[in-house]
C-alpha cells in the first residue's frame, strides 16, 4: 500500500495528514475553512485517495493564507512519501472538468522536478470564508513538496466556485491517472526520477 502520515507544527499552524493513494476515496477533512474542506474532499474523491486532514491549530484570526499554504506543504510531503521511488507508475496525467459555465484543465508529471504553471482568472474575491487567490498558493505548495510538474488552467468561466472546484477535481483525476501502476520500471530514459 502506498501510504504516508505527516504531522507538521509551526507557530502558525498544526496540521496532520494521512494519505492512502490506493484507497477507496474515503476522507475526513477538518481545516476550519468550509470551502477548503469541500475542495480537499473533491480532490480525494476524484483521485480515489483516502485522505484524512486535521488542523488542531491555525491562525485564522490573521487570515487563511498560512493554513492553506501549509496544508499544501504537508499534503505534498505525504504524497511524495507515499509514491516512493515512482517505479511502475504511469507518471503523466491530464483531465478537463466542465462545471456549468466554466472549463478547467490539469496536466501533470510526477517527475521529481517541481514546477507550477497556474493560469486562472481568480482575483481577491471570497468563496465562503476562502480567499479565491489562495488556490494558487495551495497548488504551488503541493506541487513543490510533492515533486510534480503541475499545469493548471481555467479556459473560461465566471463563477469562482465552479472554476476553483474544477481545478481541484481536474487535479484529482490527473493524479489518479498518473499514479496507476503498470509494471515495476521507472518511466524515464534516465532510469530514475
């Protein structure tokens, strides 16, 4: 089983993440930001991962930035630990998600070379108590700490809820595709990732 458990404590946040890549899409997620919980639930469901996230402490009296970014860091670390040496995985994944008027896209490479390209018209608006602009902060933290090259784009849309949710769902499906085991060799001409 490809699993990991990571605890991270700073003066700003305390976060615990348990991840099972080969799960059944069961999750229990409590970050203190309802919309963010909904997005992480969507990610877990569409990736097929078991995901538990607990945040006993976060400086939400400041804003959600530290919590959202730190959750991306911890989830990225857990993913990196769980995926291991990347032997036998498909490595690449991509997916489009239509949600009403919006269309979101993700393409990724579990390469060990972290990089984020984020192209979405999300400004400083709020979705519930979630700052829409924090979507990019989460994705960057996740990509860097997971060691993946991640391209995300909203091709069009007007509703921020639909656009952000489309990105999280597209990420989930892309991860599911890239994590599929299809042998025991590392998919690289170099022989390692």
